[in-house]
C-alpha cells in the first residue's frame, strides 16, 4: 500500500510541475520566442521566400520581413524529412516584433 501512495505522490508532483510551453519546454513566460520551421511559416512551398514566421511561444512575437532581397527561403525535407528556413549568410534577415529585446 505504501508503494502505491509513493507512486501516486510522484505522479501528482510530476503533473503539478509539468511544462506548458511549446514542445513541453518551459512556458510562455520562459520562452520569449519559439520559431518552428514546420509550423507558422508564410509558405510551405520549397524555395519560396518567407515574409512571416509566426511565434509558437504564445507571446505573438512574430518574425517578419517585407518583400525584398533579404528574405530567407523555405526549404522542405532537409533535416530528417523536416523543413528548414535557410538564411544565405550574407544579407538575409527577419525583424522581430517589438518587446523581445527589453523583456
């Protein structure tokens, strides 16, 4: 009987302190920004340019870039069959919604 109580108390404490953030990591308070290449991109077409990448942390701090030469590309099936967002390493960038730097 005491073993059952120990197991139940362990399960309750585990559930009480469970992570609620994306992927079960942290929470929207801990994770200020969470960008996933397989969710929230403005395109899912291979080699298309991104104009928005939605924040999955719950804080709505999306990454955006106006149409132009500095947009990264969406690439499908690159790592373990999952997509990536490819920056060219020279002039591609995205702007983050205000608030992330000073929080």
